[in-house]
C-alpha cells in the first residue's frame, strides 16, 4: 500500500505530492535508484561546477532513497528563464522526471522529482560581486630575482614570505614597494616530520610559551605583512589547542589567517571563528605537478571555480613552470570576467558563497 509523500518545496512550506503509481516493491528498489543516478549524472554534465551533494535518507519500508542537496553560488542570470533553460536537459534524464525552478532576488531553488518523489534540491545564490580569485605564491625569501619576476607580471599576486631566509626582508620590502600583498609563511610541523628547509618550525610537542615566542619572532621577521598562512603544517594545523595559541598571536598582531589546507583534518578556520579572527581556506594548488601545461590547466580550473563559487584562493610556488603558466594564462582572467585580487579582499570581504 502506498501513502502520500511530502515534497518540501522550502524548509517552511511543505506540499503534498500525488500518490505514486502502483508498482511492486522490487521495481521501486531497482528502478528508482537507477533513475536518481541518471539525474545525478545529467546534473554533472551541465555547464556549471557542482559541489559534492549532501545526502539525506528519505522514505520508509521498501520505499527508500537519498535526497541529494546542493548549494552553490552563480553569477545572477542576465535574462528571464535562464535558470529554467539551464536545467531543461534534466527533464529527459530519466522517466517521469520533473524540474521546478523558483527564483527570487537573491537566488533560486531548483527541485527535481522522479515519480512524484523529491530526489534532488539545488539552492543557488547570486554573486554579490564579480567572480574573484586570489593567487598566493608560497616559499618566497630565498631568491630576490624570482620575486622581481613575479612582481613584473603586473598582477595583484600575494607574496607569502618565509621568515629567516636569506632575502626574507628584501622580498617583503620589494613586494610592498611594488604594491603586492605580503603574508608571513609560517612553518608548522608536518606529518612526515620533514622541515623542507624551514627554520623555527612550530612543533606539536612545544609548550605555550615556546610557541608564542616563536610566532612573535616569525611575525617580526617579515615586514609589511597583512596576514599569515601556514607552510606545511599537516600535523600542527589539526591540533586545536596549539592552533589557538598561534591564532591568538596572529589576531593580536592585527593580521588574518589563510589555511593552506595541507591536510583535510585542519581545524584552523574553525578555531579562528571562535576567537573571532578572519580566516579563509585554499581551494586549489596550482603546481603539485611541476609542469607548464599542468599548471595552465589548474589556472583555468581556477577560472571555472571562481565563476561557480564566487571566491577562489589558489596557491603556487616560485618555479619556472609556474611563472611560465602565469604569463600565459593571467591575460585570460579579464576575458573570463574573473577579477584577480589580493587575498585580503576575499578573507575580509567574502562573497555570499563563503557566508
């Protein structure tokens, strides 16, 4: 026996769907999941980048499925019915698929149903500004020449300068003189235990006074800094107590923090929110593959993600392949209507996608 199923048009306005047509339990358990997968695959083919959906169990008895929820930020459509046209291909993804689009001034909600059951919900937010991207160049301070080359690109890159390197102060002074934003690239302990040439690495086994003393020394070693980001830190950034000690000193210095996200277990921005301290996370590493064409592909993925999410932070390194790729692809940012900004613009004035 079948019962009416409630479709949630919004969190506060339920509607009652028609009773599904009679089917055997076997048909439901095999055909409905297959149809949901076909719709999910069709969504992935749309010219937008979707986040990983949040799945919520639905139904009871033999009638069970997963409601897949997506939330993303897009540029506001330029013409009426643009969102309905964007999702039109979904109608034919599986039998008895319906698509309902509801728009308002701040965004839209797209609800997709199969046989009267709500299977996918997309919440869209319109950007409150042009898509933006920030590119941080890490590990600076060893070579003044490469810093000059980066500054000569004529783009608002962000220079992350490691303390206590041969040219740390000179690179920071040059960046400030030429209008590039400066970060303190703060070394933190990695899971591997390697230091990758860093001095004064913040260690998990250090006590409060040692950590505070080291942080203060490192911040003082890089002039003109607007913020801090971590060098390595896959072990350290997962430790809430020690990250709190670090971020308290960062806040006291009037700086913000960028989490390089060297581990999925980092709690840096969670700790920062409790202080509170302005914090944002890296989205893309540009040059994990040290190859010109690979870095170009990553830069173009930054353009795609920025148009979908609103704000993207990418991190690269002062390598020849990265410099070559930046020279080749940076002119494409203007054509793609993506604004390249210092990272402070994103961390201090976030878009709706980072609410």
